[in-house]
């Protein structure tokens, strides 16, 4: 039970990381796997790509296909809706941090 709760919480954190990095510059999946690993998230492509796909379907990410060294690579960038969601997430995260830090 505890693992399921932690997994759901971390999924939200991961999505915020994705939105943040998509705002900085377009990225591809392997980059995001490495970036998330630097924050302690050990993700496989089989876990990350469904998250990216669902975020694209929800209109949070835009995907551009580029041919790199003969291979098609998907680059993800932030949509206007994704930017709005990121801004709301920042506000809520800061509010939560202030609340739990002071207790």
C-alpha cells in the first residue's frame, strides 16, 4: 500500500520535472531518463514513454519528429496549456513546501 502511494506522488513530481524541462528546451526521451536519474528517479523507457505520450494527448506537450543520424527521434516541448499547468504546479508546490517546512 505504501509503495503505491509513493509511486503516485512521484508520478506527479516526474510530470512537473518533464514540464519544467520541456519549457527550457525541446528534449528527447533518453535525455529525460538521464535527467530524472540525476534526481533519484530510476525510470525505464517502458515507464517514461507512456507518461510522455499521455502528457502529449492531454495537450501539455508538443512532439516534433527529427531525423538524427538516420533515426527518427521525438523531441518534446511545452504547449501553452502545459505552461499554465507548470505555473499552477509551481504555486502549489511552493505553498506545500512552506507549510511542511514550518512544522
